[in-house]
C-alpha cells in the first residue's frame, strides 16, 4: 500500500466526479502548453497586422511570421488544447483513470520537441513554405520532421483517449452510454485518426524528399493528401468545438440534450461525411472531374452540413429548455434575455455559436460551392472565413471552457473574474471587425499571403489595391486584429494569474456561475424554498401565478424561441447564397 | 443570475453524485444518458430537420442547376505536361504572335478564338496578352517551377496553377481595359512582385 504518496484520485467537491491525478496533470499540461503557444501566435499576429500599417518589417521576415503564425495557431495551439480536452473527457467525465501516464508524458515531450524544431526552422528562414508547404517549394528537413513528430504525438494521444474510454467501460466507472460531451470527443478523435494519417503521408513524402530519399512529389497528389489533414484538422476542431459547446451548456445552465439520439446521430453524420469536404481546396485545381468535385464538395448531398444544422438547433434548444426549467417560461425570448450574460462561459458559448453559424458556416458552404469557389480561391476571403471558424468559433469556445477546466483541474480560484467577464466580448468584437473586413477585402480580390499589396517591386505594376476602398479596409483588418489580440491577452492573463496566484481551494467554483453538480443542487434547493414562500404569499394575496405566454400554436414545441432563431438563420443563409451567385454572374464568362 | 420571476417549473433536484439521475432535471450533457436514449423527435425538431435537409438538397442541386443556367463554370479540362515541354510551347507561341514589348515583357496578340498560352514562373506571368472583347479564348496555363495562383483582377477569377499540369481555362472578356493578373499562391520570397497583364481591346460597351 502506498500510504506516503497522495492517493491516485480525488472526488471533486464541485462536480462530484472522481478525478484521476494523472489525468488531471496531463490535461492541465497540454492545455497550458496550448495557451503558451496561443500567446506566442498572438504576438506574431500583432507584428503581421502592424506591417500592413507601415511597421518596417522585411518581406522575408513577414513571410516567416505568417508561416509561424499559421502553424502555431492552427496546429499547435488548437491540437494541444484538444489533446488536453481528450484526456479530461476520458478521465474526469467518466470517473476513470488515465492509462499509461508515462507514455502520455513521453508523448507530450515529443510533441514539444516537434514544435521547437518546426519553430526553429520557420523563424530562421529555413522553412518559409507556409503551413500548406506545397511542393516543389522545399524546406529544411527539421521542419517536416518537427510537424510529423507533433502529428504522431496527437495520434498517440487519440489512441490513449480510446484506451481510457475502453478501460472505463470495462471497469464500469460510468453507467450505460457515454455522456454526450465524451461522445462528441470520440467523434473528434475518430476524425483526427484518419486526418492525421493522410497528413503523415503528405508531410512524410516531403520529409523523404528533403533528405534525398525520393526525388519528386507530384504537386496534385500532395494537395489531395495534404488537404486530408489541412481540412481534416479543421473538422477535428469542429467536432471538438461542438463537444465543448455541449459541455458549456451543461456547466453554465445545467442543460441536458433535448434529444440525445438526434445529437448523437449528428456526430455520426460528421464522422461519415465531413472528410469529403477536403476537396473544397481543390475546386479550381487541374486534374479533377465534375462529378468528383460536386460529390465531394457537397459532402455527399451536404450530409455533414445537415449535421451542423442539427447542432445549430440542438444546442440553443438545450439552453432554452434549461432556462425554461429554471422558470423563464414567459415569452418567446425571455429565456435568452434572462440568461447569464456576465458568465464568461455562457457569453463565449453564445458568441461562438452565433459567429460560427452566421459567418463561418455560411461562408464555408459558399466557398465550397463548386462554381463560387472561383471568386474567392486564395483571396483574403478564405482567411476571413477561417478566422471566423477556428478563432471566433473554436478558440472562443475553448477559452470559454478554460474558465471552468482550469479551476476544476488545478483546484484554484479563478483570478480576475471581472476581466474574464469582459474577455469574450472584447475578443469576439475584435474578430467581428477583423473577419468582416477580410471577407470584404477578399471580394475585392485582395490576395492572401502577399507582403506588399502595392506591388512596388513588380515590372508590371498593379495599383489596384493602393486606391479605392482597399487601404481603409486593410486598416480595419489591422484594428480588428489588435482588438482580438487584446481579448487574447486578457484570456492569457486570467489563465496565468490563476495558475500562479490563484488561491488553493476545494470549492474552485467560487466566483463563477457553475450550474452543475453541488452548486446547482444548492441553487435548486434555494429556489425551491423561495418558490414555496412565494406560493404561500400568492395564496394570501390571491395573485395569479405568471403563466406561460408563448403563442398557443407553439405550445407543443420544446424550444419555440430556438425554432424562430434557426429560421432566421436559414433566411440569412438563403440571402447570402443568392447574393453570392449574383456576384458570380457579374464575372467574365468562363468555363 | 438571480430571478425575480416565480419559479413555476420548480426543479425537484436532489440525488447524490453526478452518476445518478432520476427525472429529466438530473440529466446533463456531461453525464451518461438514460439507458434508452433514442426518443421520438419533438415537433420543432422534426420540422427543423426536414427544412434543413431540404435546404441541403437545394444546395446540392444548385451546382447542377448553375451548370445549366450560368455563364461562369469551373474549368475541368486539364492535361499532364512536362514543364520543359510547356516552356517550349510558350516560346513558340510568343514567337508567332508577338506584337511588341511592355516593361521588358513580350506582348502577344493571338487570333480570336485561339489557344493562348500563359506561363507562370517565379516571379511573373508571361506573356502579356492582348485580347479582343467578346471573343472566346482557351487559356492554356501551367507553371515551369513551383505552384502559383492565377488571380485575374478586378474581375476576381482565381485558379490554381501546378507544374506538370496544363489547365485549360476558357474565357470571354466582356469588357475592355487593362486587367492585371496577380499571383495569389505563395510561391517564394518574391511572391509579392509576381504579376502579369491582360489587355482587352474593342469597342466600349
Ligand atoms: Cu507565384
């Protein structure tokens, strides 16, 4: 018996979950490493934005910064956070133990080494090939190897995740089926497996070429494999983000899935069809036939879009049902008005969903429409789109859940709750400005990844972007970027201060509006008591109780407010689809 | 958030740890569901699912419909070609149709309706093309070194250019003027000087 060391697990006073200490430490380490990289990538963003406004940075360095910013944010920050979330979901949420913790630590070390190798190559100018690394452009072998080590690390983490889940199942640490959040993480991990495998082929080929083992990598074949991960990784982000959305509904409102079956079905659709979307990136490439393009770009009849549309309903519906059960039953939107808008997890959740749906999702489907793709391929529109998906969508959702994960896992009080309350609004506000301006710029033809929009070094000059609205729009891009970075700094500050200065406590929910576990039971008991008093008073004064005043024809609806909201969203979608085709019709006839 | 509304749907929350649940209010997205979790869809869910699926089918057929009604279609025709062979074809094409020079680059006026070569390489598109308005040309595009992006401005039509692949892009300029081509696929440290030009002559509309 080990009496001298701390027990391998503890019971969380807030959630009631049994928390395995190995799982806790590993989840925390991966999340914190992710936050460090987020901070680094954010600093690069400042420089990239200021160069546009005249900060003297050489072209060479600007491209290095863009390359590193892309890899740091898209690969390292998001995937490290996701590995942390996988460890968290497969241990804490299942009351289960972390299997093979030593392997997990070695794996973590390997990922860190991979990151350092890739960053060294990028920042010393040995790998200015961008995240896409299209051959025949070549980089130093250390870049490819670094990214490969990192990717293999994520692959191993996914396998550890499945091992944890299977062990929990065998040891019966949870009853029946997996919680919906863990189910969503399973979807993310399955998508990660096949995405990372195709990515390993793509970068593996380039690595072999860089050390002279093979001579030539066919550029079109490479693109097919690369986008298996380039797009696939974004689908991992999507699935993980949806899982986090469900978790935030549970943490901030005490929500439950309105229909478990439907939400799970949507995750299945994602697993089955979303990888087809990788062809979005090849829509104006030579070498592919029409049916191939249409079948794949439509995710086979848009079945993966259907999955997103299901979640777009299910998650707000879960919020609405939870709020109505709390007594906000009156009008169509009283539940929304009375929602905890000051709770950082809730505001992050709502801003992330709204932004992901209205901007990211809609622009994504438009870009992925075969003929429309000609209008935006490689313009700043694409950059606007993916800042809407992975930054205001995924990153904001991850920030939101951090406000609960970090205190729960580190058993410390969140420091800077006031700053945390403002943070999602500042961050999302900056991103609204940034992405809207990028989308407009892309429509005007502004290309991505171009150091000098005045083309001052070209023999045949291009003055298109020096005059007209473009300079003003690029200024707005920079302002949005700086504001978003300010929101990012607030987030990093709260995280760092909590870890370094947060007071140790066994009730880390202090200061936060937790609506799950012990705090939720306490709240319900108090509400019941209050209700009892109110009923007694109402009997005395003969007041009629507040009734449900939603329109009669929606009486059978579980979430009438949500139904109206999603119809409004669909209307926006339809209008944008028509506008995009009007734009297409104005271009030269082409075919 | 404190509520000033009477809690009419007063939850009856009790029950011990998170792993147990009795009524609906003890369910959570974070906890295992009931044993039987496939339940019938509510009326709002059923309607939304139907509407959403119909919209997905419209999006899908939309691409085929546009193939029937639109003038702007994704080019499909493409061939494999060795970069050296392509460079030789471009050379021959320029020799045959060159009419002048502009900023050191050959200006070429191919006959209307003909095949027109356009070469992308680090860091220029060549030659400068002089086309007639409302005539259709088959642009034969490829790269002799790395990947590039052909971005025709301000028309804003964008295509990927790969070495080893010949992409046939049929265009019909429908307005006159000078139309710069910029490279919008990162192709090396001179990416931001990579430009080209199409001049469209003809009567003003
Ligand atoms: Cu280029």
